[in-house]
């Protein structure tokens, strides 16, 4: 079991909060980018050593900007170079302004069977300061278009902790997505990343971010509403109806292997992690000239232990002590810290598996970092 992630480094415009790798001026080299990605897929045919690729994920950037032919070329190359079972999960991130009857048919025709839609907010004022390319109206109609095209496996992204987003407005956003009758929702708290336009806006006092209490209140409400409506809270930011959990992301959290294609994409094969150059033109040039286009880090036992702690504690299936022990000896301070977290009711233990309580999930990063082993 393994995954392929394809990073499409193009966007129509730059969202103020975003620090992902992408370019907004790509028309004069988009063909070369697809050629380079196809070459990279062919050159990495041995990376997953014969494992079945049960998930393919087009992320970005904005994969919904690709034409049918461009998508087909990438999918065709993956299919020719890897073993893809007939029930593979094939996801594509789509922005509401790119969704129409024709694009939906195009995506289906190349095998896409799951759409991840970046809605973020239903408040036009938010979409404006975020510099999103879509409008509130497009966010409201796109899910109906997708369902009418016969795609049921849909997830949407929503953001909380936005400046000036009241608890009532947040409640209505969550209720709106519940009303779409979709099987999966991801919700992320707005974070202010370095060197983004949002960071400058905050520094200059143009927007005031939500405080921690407001963020926690919105997260708590989100969990409550989604649990009441039949979603399982299976990872801190992810909620799914039974059978609709993201297979691709679940593979990451379980430590399965994946191959990343495209500029800035990461790959992992159990013993090392590598990452491609995060520059479109340099990526294309390196591939055309047969030069190195990625860096590689061999993971130490401590790296693997810490990653297992971080990902395991984020999921409802939890952190297996047996899996940790198979990586390296679990130090005594780890157990002492766990007892402390259990006394605070942030963590629970059952049959050798540690999970976070609802209270603990609000502090997941702090708890995980306290349990890390030092290199
Ligand atoms: S569309 Fe997505 S990747 Fe592109 S700038 Fe906006 S948030 Fe970033």
C-alpha cells in the first residue's frame, strides 16, 4: 500500500495567508511543467518497490486549473509506471470558481473519484481579505454541481479563527456544510505564516486575528455539531462519515510510503524523506538536464519515533506503544509525562494505545512535543 502525491504549482492569484509553493504566472511554461512531471514519474518507477498505489492525490497550488489533457498525461504516466488497483482513491483539490459541468466531466473521465473543495468561508468579506479567487455564491452552488455530476466522495475545507468571525457566523458556516449532505469535512484554524501578506496585514493592524479562546470555542462548536450529525472526528482537523475517511491522508498518518511528484513535493520510503526543489523553473531545468532536483534526509530512530508520536496522537485510532517500541526503546520520561497528561484528563490509554481526549486535542502539539525524544 502506498500513495502518489502530485503537486500542481499554479494558482490564479495569491491568497493572503498561504505559504505553499505555487506561481501565478505560469502560462508560458505550463506545458514544460507537465513534461517535467511525466519525466519525474518515469524516473521514480522503482521508488515504491512494487507496492500497490492505492491513493493518488492532486494537490497544490490549484490542480483544478489543469486541462483534461494535462491531467490525463499525468494520470496515464502514473498508471503505466505503477500498479493502481481498480478501487484506488483518486483525489483532486478544486476551487469553487473552477467547478462547472464540463470540468467535472473532464475530471471524472481521467479517473478522479474524490474532490476536495476549498470553500474556507461563506462570508464574502472574508473571501475578499483572503484574496480568494471565488465568491460566496460560487461556494454555495459548487457542491450541488458536483453531486449532480454523480461524485459523492466530497470533502470541503473550512477555516475558523478568522478575524471578526463571530461564533454565530461560524455556526452558520458549519451548518451550511452539514446541509450539503457531504461525507467529509476538514477544518483548519487560520495560522499566520511568516512572509505572507496576512502577516504584514496583522503587523500593520489591518486585521486582528482571533485570540486563543475564540479559536477554542469555534473548534469545540465544530466538533459538537459534526458529532451530532454523524461524523467521526478521526483526526484533529478531519471529520468523516463511516467509510469516507481520507485514505491518502490516513496512509501518511500510518507511516505508509508515498512518492511526491512536482516542485516542492515530499517523498517518504520508510527510511528516508526527500523533497523536491521549490522553484518551478529550476525544477524543469534540472529534470530536462538530468540533474539532481531533490534533497534527501535519512531518518534517525529519533526522527521516526517523534513522527510516530505526532501523527498517532492526532488520530482517533491513537498511538500504539508497540509500534513506538518497534522503532526504539520508549524512555521512562515518556511514561511519566503520559501519566501526567492522563491525570489532567488530556489523554487516555486502552490496550496499549494512547489517544487524546477532547480537552487534549486542543493541546495536541504541546503534548506531542513533550513526548518527543531528543536527537
Ligand atoms: S489557491 Fe490554495 S495554494 Fe493557491 S494561493 Fe490560495 S490557498 Fe494557496
